[in-house]
């Protein structure tokens, strides 16, 4: 069975507070139904006993009247005695069936109140639902009581009483509804307050991938959550120390390697063979370019950049305009202004890599900017050979190149898309690669709006 209709109706809350409130409300409803059923059964039993005891004296009086009346006149007396909720029948023999029992076997008070009929034989019976007595509605539900008394001439008189139907009372239902509402409001307030530290914990864990130096999370909430928060703070502190140590190490390596490259470049000047000298200088230039790209990727200087309001539309227009001024096929389609909270240097670097890749490997770069469904989508399309589907995830790995289209001779270092994905993920977004209709590659970057505004 498909779960899609349940997803559309959203009957099951997504948050802990809503789920706990719904479960407690369901439990309250079940408890109310069970309690109401038990009360109804008990009240029905008590009602039967009450009416049985209330007619006991009347039965004693009516039995004496029937015995003092001639058998020929008893039919008229029976009709006069019957009325309202009481029916009197005369029969020559005692009623049969296992439901007819002596009064003492039914209720001790019934036996006490019917004791004046002794030594006459007495049988009683009570139940709920149709009585099948003449004059009573056959489908009427509710309690009823019957007493059969043997008369002095051997015949039997059967007295059946059914109380009038009780009117429906809305009082208990109203009180139950008010109680359910109060319980629901209390549960929602309490669970919302209890889960607030958990929401802060989740937000801090989400920011950990976007901020290299997050502030320690305040320790609040239940004991288990406090322990988890302390462990989270210790983990972020260790990550911060690891990042700082790596940055210092990379700075030292960068300084030493640049010093060695400078020495090698100076020594290359003493090579007498001009052709070999040019090759050596070209190799050194390539090594320096690769070294700088690798160190920039590993050091990630943009990680420490503070987020500010960035006009993404102006940034993309600037990139495409610079490419167009250089005689390349680049164009922009989108709003004139669209701002979001981000790191401007990192965003420029990431989208510049995408535009450069599209121009270098696809011959053109068509940039489109759209905002919809709470997100900003940027697409960069080219007309190049594209990337095979089986390699579209691997191209984001550092130093990976697609054979035949992204070779070393084109000047690529294999870090462009890895840098782009790192920047996009740091902004809470995603990047995907698809085939462009008509041929080429379509790169789609999706970023959260974070209060974006377009015009």
C-alpha cells in the first residue's frame, strides 16, 4: 500500500512536540472511551437495581389485589395496573428459562424487599435491550426488570418494568472536551519547552559544517542532552585545534616549497641549452601553479570569511560581462538584483571556476539565476562533450580529471569542481551535473535563500 496519501495529508506530525501531543491525546481519548464504557455499564447495572427495588413494594400490593380479585375480573385489573413503564401479564404456569432466578440469586436487596410475598414462589429477571413484552417497543434499548409471582390459585403474574429513556446529556462530553484541550495545550507547551535545547543542538550541529569556528553550545536541558552537548563542545574544540594545526603546517610547507621553487628557478637560468631551459621553467611554473592551487584548496582561506549580504545577481553579471568583454561566448539570464547571506570571496571563486570550466571545455557559458520554492538556483550551461553519468560524482574528488576532455595539457589541476562543491556545501547548498538539452553539460547550484530578496 502506498504511503503517498499519508504524506499529502500530513496526519502524522514531523516534530517531537506534535507527535508526543498527538500520542497523549490519543491515549486520553482511549482512556475516556474505556472509562465512559465502564461508567455506562455500571450506571446501567445500578439503574436496573434501583428500578427493581423501587417496584418491589408495588409488586407486593398488586399481588395482594390480584389474589383478592375473582379470576374473571383479573384481566380488567391487569389492564388497569399496566401503564407507563410497567406491564402486567397473567399466565397459568411459571416462566421458564435459565435467566429466571430466585431474588436472592440476583440481589440481596431484591430478596429483602420481596420477602413479604413469602411463601409465594418468586422468580426475577433483569437485562438490557428488547424485552419482547407486549406494549414495549421491540427495538428499544436500555435496562428492564421482571418479577414473576405465583398466586394462591396456582397461576402466575409477571411484572415487567422499563424506566423511561434518559435524555442525552452533553455535560460529560463538554467537560471531556475541555479537559482534552487543556491537556493538549499543556503537552504542546511542555514538549516545546523540553525540546528547545534539542533544536539548538541540531542547529549547532548543522552550523558546524558551515562555520569553521563555531561558538560553544550552551549546556541546557535534561541530563542526557547536557552530556551530549558537552561532548559536542569537546568535539568542536578538537576540530578547531585540528584546523588550526593544519593551517600552521600548510603555511610552513608553503613557505618552504616556495623557497625551493625560487632556488630551482634561479638555477634554471644557468642552463645553457635554451630549449631545456624553457622546458625546465615551464615545469617549474606548472609546479608552482599546482602547488598554489593545492595549498589554497587545503588551507581554504575563505572558510574564515565572515558572511555578509551578497548581491548574487550582480556577481554573476560581472563574471559573464568580463568573459564577454574578452571575446568569449558568455551570457546571463535572471533578475537584476538578488541578495543572500554568504561569503562574497568564496562565492565569486566558486562561480568563476564554473564559468571558466564552461568556457574552457564547452566553448560557452550560459548562466541562469532563478528563485523559487525557498531556494536560489544557478545553472551554468555549455556546449562541450559533457561528463559521462558514471563519472559525475568522481569529478568532485580532488585531482580527478576526465580523460580526453580535462587533461593536464589544458591547464586544469583537477581541483576546480572540488573547490566549488566545498564552497557550495559551506553555504548549505548542493551542486548537480546533468546533460544539457541539445548537447553539453548543465551544472546546477542550489542555495538556501536565507532571507534573499530579488528585484
